[in-house]
């Protein structure tokens, strides 16, 4: 696959890193004191404050040795895959996949996914692609999650590209145009698949819905050259449904939505997004299912496209016992142990938050019924 390699790279400030940049970026990370301190606190939370002067040099040496053989993005992702495998074995009871027969290894796809977890949604998509010998995706990530330079470096080493959400005024159209052009460049020129969420922010209430504005953004760089239908025929949009039996961040989401419902607002903590990422990675997820839909064709407008993406995501969403229990549906799949585990998630929450958490799990069931009834 081709890489943009010109001195005037129009996507240099947002694109993933290239192989030729890997060594320089890794060396910069190892020299970054803030990054080393973060690793030290994560690995040794009880010792970092009073033994950091010993631990940090040791961690720096360990990382230098660990990354010495990493020369390409594929090498870096191979390292990540090892940790991913351990994480899956520790935090899931099962990982399954459906619809994989819809994909062709010779094609590039624009995967538009529901969004429940900041880091794990694209990570699980990448993992099932990797396990089935398909190339991993380039991941769209908001710059609100990349306030630390070392976080940005790590994400771009892992094939993430930056969505500029902090742009203001006239900068917004420029940023959206660059993003639209880059996604098209990745799919058509580089023949490299892309993952992006169906809307900005996670579906904290369990209702998965596509924002047509995101679809209009895809079309921005095409509108003077081709119709929306012609643009759609140029790329391969595939909806993806990701369902977690248990959401490690469910209580935090419920408390946030409860605060908004009762107080009218919620003040997010400075490091809350990072804490959500860590909790999503390390927390218990139970059974996780990734479902790939069909390539979408013959659509005339962004609104029609949003409706079709929603239809496929809801239809392909795998309902776990936790969803059925929350919706009050009797099912042979839901054991007494399942019911006890779900009820445990409600403990410690005040009544409004507990009800919001229950609805969070129930809404996929309700949305599927609504779709089946044709309402």
C-alpha cells in the first residue's frame, strides 16, 4: 500500500505515523519523563511515590530494550497484540464475531461502528480482523483525548488519525475538509480500511444512533465532483455492531447521566476520559460480540444512509443475558447467576442512577423490537 511521502504532506498533522518515523517517535517517548512517570504509576501504584527515583530509570531501560527491535508500525502493533491477548483472556469470558464472510481481504472498508468504549471498540474490531488475517484499521480519534503529546504519539503509532474537535470559527471547515480528504485518501489511494464511530461521543444510554453530520463530513471533499450516490459507490461503508455483556464504565455513565437529569449539568474531571479508557481496558466485560454488516449501496442522501447504518447496527446487535434481564424478558439464556451478576451492578447506585443503568442495558432490546415491528 502506498504511503504519502511528499515533503508537502497535506495530512502530516493528523495522519498515523509512517514506518520511517517509528524509531524517532519511540526514542522520543522513552526520553519523555511524563510518559515514564505515567507508566511507573500504572505498574507500581503503591511504590511510585517514594521509589520513583529507582523505578523510573529501570522502566526506561526496560522499554528501550523492549522497543529496540520495533522498526515498523506492524512491529509496534505486534507488541500491542501480545498485551491485547492477555487483556482479552483476563477481562472477557468470550469474544465472538459474525458477518466476517461479508468482508474481502482485497478491499478497503469504512467501518462505521456504534460507540460504547473509547479504546476497546476499535481495539476489538482490530483484533478480530487480525485473527482472520485481514489488515488492521486506521482509527479516528478526537483530539480531546490527545491532550498529552505522549498519548498522541502512542495512538498515532497504533494507526490512529486525529479528528480536530477543538477547531473554532473558520478553522472548523478547514479541519473537516482535511479530515474528509484524508479518509478518502486512506480508502482509495492507500487502500487502507478506516474505523470511525457513528457519532461523536459514546452512546452512554445504550441508544445507538448515527449522526448524519459525520456522513456529510465524509462527502465534503467529493461534493464538487460527484453525487452522494456516486460517492457512496466509491467507498465501502460497512456498519459494525459491538456489544458488551458488561460495560466496565456503566456505573460512571449512569452517575453522569443522573447528574445531568437532576442538576442539568455534569462537570467532567480533568482526567476522566483517561480514567474511562483505563477502566474500559482493565474492567470485566463478560462476553463481547463484534458483528459486521453488509456494504451499503444505492443511497441518495446522508439521512437515508444514517437510517440504513442504524438499521444494520440495531439488527446485528448481539443481545446478552444482561440486556434481556434489564428489559424484563424471560429467557432460557439468562441463568440465576446472570441475574445475580446484573443486580450486583446496581448496588451502591442511588435510585435514579440505578434505573438509568438498567435502561442502558435494556435499550438495545427495545430498539431491536421497534425495528422488527417496523415502527
